[in-house]
């Protein structure tokens, strides 16, 4: 079936799955899963063990997996993280779909996860196809406003060429801010982990392998979407 969604909003049960009554179990699950990761347990077996213990549904298990990380990964990521206070004059490489989906979700009322490493992550996903939603342009305008305020730039947005409509999104990015560079490349992850300019991403693989990085999604949601549906799982 074609994707006809107009919003990047919450799932029907998200207010229950990620509401106040669920947070104690979710936070404990993230802590337990992180403990297992720190001791070398494999993702699938560790997640099943923890998910079964807390009787989590599949969507909650995805959230816990995205939020957890080992102690070593946590220390490694924090050692290279910088804040928005020192963005002025810094060239920035942006993990395009990673940032846009989180901002769209925040603006649309979707669940946002405040993860163990301090990153904000969403529960949306792109499986080969991206479709603009009503929140797409506002998300880019939000980024434009605060990146200008913080003095970051030049900014290069990297989008996955295998994802359909990535070229159209690149055009919209350049339309919102003509000073931005938007590149469509086969694998943005491979570019972002190379030495070079500051990285903006919440992708765990990238954060484990890149140089200095900034939690841009967290900063933008905090500054521009104060009523976002954020579930704190740190």
C-alpha cells in the first residue's frame, strides 16, 4: 500500500506505551540492557531477556534498544561530544534523514526518546522510501532558525541516495536555506565517520566511530518544541 501519511505523529498506543505509568519499567529496562551490553551480551538475546522480564511490547522493545548502550560506548561518545555553545563558526555535517525524522516526529507529537547517551531518537523509520509530511518544512525552518542563531556553518546535509525522494528533499533543504549544501550520497554513514567537520547525528554506529559530534536533534527540540512528547529513559 502507498504511504499516505500526512504527519509524523505518535502511534495509536504511544501515550500508553511511553506515558508516565510506563516510564519506570522502560527506564529499568534500558538500565538492564545497558548492563548486559557492557558485559558483551548480543543485542538480540539481551533484548529478549530484558523485554520478557518487563513484559514489553515490540514497540517498547525497539525504544529500549535504541536508548541503551554499554558503559564503554557511553564514555566514548561523551568524550567527543560538544554543545551548541561552541557551534559558532564550526562547519557541520548533518545526518539528514536522522535529524529530519526526529524533528518531524517532535513537531507532529510523536514519541521522542531521551536516551542513555543524551541523544534524542525517534521511533520513525525509513524503509527505502521517504515521504514529505506536513512537518517537513517546519522542521527545516526550525533547524535554519536555530543554526543561524548559534552561528553554525557552513552546513552540509547528507541524504541516502537509495531512499526514494531523497533528491526532492535535498531540493527542499536548499530552498529553505540557500546557504546550505544538500548532498545525496550512497552511504552517509561512511562519510560521517571519516575525519573532518563536526558531525550532527544520533545514529549509534556513527557516534561510536566519528570524531567530534553534537546532539543537534536534542538541542533543536529543546529550543523549538518545548511541548514535545519526550520520554526520558536515561
